[in-house]
């Protein structure tokens, strides 16, 4: 009787390996939450790669987005950012994606991988989550339409630490829009 309880206890511990882990700082979290669901080919071979991020200070609140686009060789070819006024975080995430898609189409990019830390947006774009918000629906529809104009489009999730430069650009856009000067720009 006691041995079966111990065996059960070991099974429960094995099923919850996170119970012995220490918390990590967000800047160290650069892995993909859905890596097991992604295709085995993780290299960008032949694709432009765009990291995009949107944010708001308050939800809704002053919002902005940032994006960094790299060519097929990994060289940064564009940095995009814009202050959006008072909006939600999810609205800002979609505006970042739309900015990247519009830039890609205007510059003749045919193959694009977008990396975002917005689990909601990534899963909505992949068709895993419904788009329930009437404010996001038109943005999602436009993003789908634009992405279908590309020869190849991928969107992947990363943890916040994997999107640091896009996050920095989004914060600079919010600072500028709110009349704040960024440190070092005086």
C-alpha cells in the first residue's frame, strides 16, 4: 500500500517538473513557447525576418509599436516605430504586424517570417484562436489579406526576451508620443 503511494507521488512530481524550478528574469526568456508545434526547419533560409512588438501604458493607454526587419543574410534593413495615441496593447501588436507586412510588400519581399511576443496575435493569425474583439477584427482581416499576398509567410511566437529591440523601439515611440525624451537623446 505504501509503495503504491510513493510511486504515485513520483508520478505527480515527474508530471510537474516546474515545481522545482526557480523563476527566470524575462530578459532571459528567448525561447519559443510553441517550438514543439513548429516545423523542424528553424533556420530562416531565404526569408526576411521581422521582429515586431506593440505596447501600451495602460490598457488602453498611450500606445506604440516597434519592428526590426532583417534581410535573408541577417542584416538589419529597416527599423519601424510609431506612436498610436490611446489604444490597447493588442491593437498596437496588430499595427506592428501591419507595418511589417506593408513594408515587405512595398520593398518586394516575397518570403517573410514574423516573430512576435504576442501569443494572442500569433495564434489568431495561425487560426488557433478566434478574433472576438470587434476592434481587432478589421486589423486581423487586413493582416491576413496582406500575408496572403506574399509567396511565403510564417509567424512565430517568442518570449519577451527574444524581441528586445522591437520592444525598445515600441517604448521609444511611446516616449516620443508622450513628449518624453529618451535617455541619451538630449
